C-alpha cells in the first residue's frame, strides 16, 4: 500500500513502517491498518514531514506530547509509530463508551480531546472531513489483498 500509493517513500522506509505498525498494533491492540490510515492522512508516510504548526514525523506529533509518548526523535520510524499508536489507543479508550468512538477519537487526534469535549462531540466541517478522509483510506486498506 505504502509504495503503491506513495511512490516517493523509499522501499526500506515503507517496509520498516509496515512492520512497525504491525508490531505496535499488536502491542497496543490497535488495528495496524487503522493507524496506517491515520498516518497516510497525516504525513503521506513521509517520516520527515513537518506541519505548519510544527507537528513532526509520520503521525505529525507535537513536541509537547513527546515525553508522554517516549519520543526523543520524532523522525525515527519506530518512535513515531509507537507514539502515534499509543496516542490513538488512548483516544479510543477515552471515547470507549460512545457509539461514535472512532470518529470522536480521530477528531480528537486532529483537534485535541479538550476541543472535541468542549463541543460535546459535535464535529465541525473540518473535523468531519478529516475523519472521513481517514475512514476512506482505512476502507481501502481493509479491502486490499
């Protein structure tokens, strides 16, 4: 999937990303394809990506989150995939009692859990589009052989 859809990603990075997604997915009980869809939307699998807000790496993690996610180098594939997987798992746990927990978790990844809570789980157009983008990618991953 990575090299087919994101041809600029070096094959060795794609292989490491895929194996790391599987490893941390098992460890944190998160479908690696779900995390892959999130990373695809966040960085297009570019391990060196930096957003306009300063978020870095595959999962576009902000500096303030590094200590809690054990990240010292956001451009390190293993550290970033581990942090991304841990963070989305924590958000899925946060919203576990809500029927729309997947959408709320993704919106929280994008906007922050405080912002999503403040709006009582009502997503604005930007958050809805973000969630939709990821779910479309996830569906593509699920249907791949």
